[in-house]
């Protein structure tokens, strides 16, 4: 797994590799607001993930998921807080994201 010093560098490099869709969590799916594309946990795989902590505030932490649809037609990224500030998710989505954190 490639290592990045910060989130900005990671996103720039991944975009060059074709991970151009910006996903957001939507309880039981991931969604791209600019295209309207939605994927359920059963429709995507997590290629890898990267954790980042804020320089001045360790509680300002995030995780970057590198995602591909199972048919490989969509490649993108998902940024989410972890810890106390993480989003509410369905049980299925929690299981999907937890697998990649091991």
C-alpha cells in the first residue's frame, strides 16, 4: 500500500490513477452528488484505505477509502471521519467499511 503524508497529496495522486468519483456516505450507500451515482455495499469493493490525523488537533482525524465498483466502471474515493465524529451508517455499511480497516 502506498503511503501519503497528507490527504491532499493522496487525493491528487489517486485522481491521476483514475479515481475521479467523489463519494459521500448516505447511511446505506455511497453517493456521488455531482453524477447521482449510488452504490450499495454489495456493489463496490474497497481497494485500500489511508488514515490521516490533523496536524494541530488529533481529534481531527479522517480515513480515505479507495473504491471501485464491482464491474470496474467506477473508480473513486470516500473520505469519512472516524471515532466520535463518524457518520451514522447502516449495519451493512459498517461491516463493509470495517473489513478494510483490519
